[in-house]
C-alpha cells in the first residue's frame, strides 16, 4: 500500500470514528429528552431546580430637558414559609409579627394576621402570602427586621420582586406615554411610546437554572447556563412638561365647559418639527375626562380647516392671477352645483358679493367651492396632485404605532361625482388626522418646508446617545413664497376680522383657520359637530404651530371659532410668555431673586419660599421634590428616591445629596461649591451598594 492510500485510509477511519461518536451523542440526547424526559424533569423538580427568566430592567422615558417622565421602581410581594422557623422562634415572635404586619398591611388587623400565620403553620403550608399589596424597597428593609423575618436563614421570609412603571407627573400625557401588557395568549400589546419603543425600552431578558434554597428563595446555579439580561435603554422625548401641563389644562376646561365628547391638542415647534405637547382627553362613563385614546391620530372629516389646503392649491394654480381683492358672488347662502348638490353657508342670508380674502376669513363654503370649480373643474386631477404635494395622501409614518392612512378620494373611486370636488374643497368627502393638518400648517409657518413630526429625539444609555432622530424633510418647498405670504395674510385675517375674532387682541400675531364639520352617523349628516382650530404664532416670526380639536360640543357654542380657538389662544399665551425668545430677558429679570437650590426636602424648601415671600405650588405629597420655575412661580414635583435605583440629586444642596446617597449605600465625592450640577451615575440606573458617585457643584 502506498503512502497516499495509507493516509486516505487513516482519514476515513478517523471520520467514521468521529461520525459514530457524534451519532452516539445525538442518540443519547434524544433518549434523555424524549424517552426519559418526564423522568428527569421530575428529578429536577425534586431537587428544586427550575429554568427561570431573568427580567431586564426597563429603560426610562425622559422629557425634552432630560427630566424623568416614566421610570421603573422595584416593589415586593411579601410571603413566608411558616414551617421554616423553629417552634421557639415562631412562638416567641408570631404575636409581635402580627401587630407589626397590621401597621403595614391594613387590610387585616393584628389578630387576623396572627391567626392566619398560626393556621398556616398548623396546616404545614410551605408558602403563605401575607398580602396582595406590593411594598417598596424601604418598607421591605423595615419588614426584614420584624420578628421571625429577622432570622436570616430560619425565619422563612419571602420577598418576590417585581417592577412597576411609575409616572412622575401622574396622568400627564398618559396616553402618549402609554403602556405595555401581556394578553391572554402571552403576546405583548399596549399603546403609546411604551409599546412603540418596547424593544428599546424593554431590553433583552436573561435566563438561568435556579435552585430553591432555605427560606423559599431562589439562587442561580453556576453551571455555565447563565445568560445575562441586557437592560433597556432610555428614550428622550420632545415633550415639554410645562407646555404639556398647560395644553391638557386648557383642553380639559373647554371640554367641561362645552360638555364635549373628546378633544385633542398638539403643539409643534415650527423649525424642528418637535412635538412639545400632545393632549388627548375623552369623556368616561363617569363624565370625567381622561387620556383614553390617541385622538391626534384618528381620522375624521376635517371641515373648514381643510380650506388651508384648498386655498394654497388655488394660489399655486392661479400663479399670481388670483388676487385677494377679486370678488366672488356667494348669494343668499345657498348655491346649486347640480340637481341634488346644494352648497350652503352657515350664515343665514349668505354673504353676498365678497372678495377672496373675505371668503377665507368668513369661511364661505360657497365662495371656496366656486373658486375651486372655476380653476379645477376641467382637470380635477390637478387638485388631487396638490393634495399629494401637500403630504395628504400618505401616512405621516409617525414614531408611534396606531396611525391610520388618510382618505383622499381619487378619480378612480366609484363614489366620485361632479359634486366631489366642491365638497372636498370645504373639508368633506375626505378624512385626515389632526396631525396631518398640523403638519401642513407648520410647513406654511416654516418657509414651505414640510417636516415629519418628531416625538422621540434620541435613545441613550447612561447619558450616552445611542441613536439620534431628527425630523425627516418630506418636502423642501410645498408651495411658492408668494403663496406662503398670501396664506399668512389670509390666516391672520381669520383672527383679526373673521371666524376666530374671539381670540384677537393678543400682544403677538396669530395666523390660523377655524373648522366646523357636521358629523356623519348612519351615512347622514347630523347636528353634531367636529370643531377645530389650526394655526401658528407669532405669525411674523413663527415659533410654534398648534391644532385644537373638540368633538361634539353640546353647550356654549358649536363652532370652531367659539369652541376650539380659545383653547389655542390660552396655550399660545403661555408658550409666548415662557418660551418665545423675545421674552427670555424679561423672564430672567423676574426670577433673579429665587434661591439657587431648587431640589431637596419639600417641607424645608416650602418654608424657605414662604420666609422669602416667593410664590410656590406643590403637585405632590412626596418628601423629596425638585422645582420647576415658570414666571414668578416655583412648582414642586416628585423626585423619587426610594427603590434600588440611583436617585437624582441634581439641584440639591450638598448636605441633602450626601444624606440621600449615603443612605442608599453609595460612596460620595464632590468638587466645587454650591448646589449639585451633575452626578456621575445615571439617574434611574441600577443601584450597586459601595459604588462611588462623583458630584460636581456649581
């Protein structure tokens, strides 16, 4: 046999041996898992082994200034193995334990707690739930010192950890922030940002083999099967807490005043497309208003706010031939386009002959529809092309799940008729979301640049940016500069002389358009209305655009100028006062005497303000707070320091910061003088006792 044949033979023998070994291993695995699977599963259970998921810590949701909107705090369910303690320990401590448990869990008195513990031991139960109520970390440490529980390995105390999402501003932006939950099939569902960014916030769960040990506790078995969880990362939104609070407050007051069904209000920053506030309030069965639906993304016939699209299309198509002083005959308030197609104006007796500017300011349906008929009757597709150019034929592709495709009727639609074009021009036979209307209005304020609305600015881990988002430019120029200027004049006229004159007189200019659409029920128009107002301000140097929608007002008016426009004005007044550049110097001068420390113990801070004669309001009963300064008022909001996470001490005095951090088991170092400006450990990150935290004072 030659050398070549000898080598080949050895290779074949080696291959056959390896293949045989692999088949033997696979066969053994099959035998253990399939044939003897039940046997070994039973053995694992007898040995107290269990394959368990290690939940990842969920990321925080932040406001536009980095302050916490939503975070996760650890909570615990308390149970006990009543058989673990010796007779001496149990007998000596059970009565005292019952008394102390009654001070924490008030659903039972001390006698009932003691009776339940004795009965559970008599029945030789190995698990007794103390209460369904969850406790925080601070209370857990307190209970660990109770009789029986304090016996570290003989007391049988069981603390089952869970995390609860905590909204620092209670119901503020509740529907926008949203939630996640598991349905009956185990699938994850939810709403708002929590659901839309669940993959980012939720992280990745780990897994390990756990073994049950003394006291009913579980520990991971170090057998190489451990997979470490990857914690979720934070998302920083564009929401401004103060603007959101004002927007919700103004909207709620109007809904109550008009006994309306629901309402939404969105405030957008013109230049960036960032949404600074998004309020969605609906009436409950108890006649209260709560954030129960994202009405900002719901479709509806917009009514006369659609006339901003129509007028822009007219000005573009006329290409300078349409003058605002040109007249239109609107007659006595009715106009028949076809045999059964009669257009009407809300004003009894009509407007007669009026110019184009008055047609828009008075929101004349007849005037607008006659102009559209004149310019687009022969080629209606041109009008539809403008709607596409203005961003109305596609979903916004918003950062939140739940958006619906807009409905713009096309020539191919079997319901298209000769009356479709004039009726579409005044906001009927089409369906848009309020966000679509606001997006185009924002473009009119932003030199024609059509921006995709932005709600989440970036994702970050331990203050380091992971992904950054900016508003996508959908169109660099939706219309000519001439059209932009004419639209500004027309929309300013609506406020000064037209259907929104109820809100004129502001010390800044507003450009806007009212809307009042009759609602359809059972394919017929009713006396119920969908009222709205959309606009931007200050119109000579736009900073914000805003839309307000109030559905089915049944008291104190039914038109957009009376119902929705005042809400817009209230939001705008607040925004201009506190956030428009021209007022920054005035604001700075008015608050220069406020104390530098704006975070700490609420009782001490409020006492300090009262001694100095400073106006302050509290929105929480928590002991530790942070202050938000607006105008001449300090607003105190909760600054959660409990739980196994790193708290925020920014804004506190060094004394308060050291007191809190050292009580959390952290080692504190600092540099500088004054209040805490920055901290080295990320707010809301997992607490590790003994870890060093550096504070910079300034």
